[in-house]
C-alpha cells in the first residue's frame, strides 16, 4: 500500500504523449515512402 503512493506505476500523460508522437512520426514516414515510390514510377513513365 505504501509502495503505490511513493512510486506511481503509470504516468498516463507522458505515455499518451509519446504514443501520439510516435504515431505521427510513423504516419509521416509512411507518407514519405509512398511519395518516393510514386515519384519513382512517374520518372520511369516519362
């Protein structure tokens, strides 16, 4: 009982912020890769 009050096991604010941050980074990387693949196809067709 005392241990729970001294050491909080979960920091929901920071955890949620990190998950959102990494989600945004992953989406940005996927969009970047899709754009690179599409631009490569357009150059081959020209």
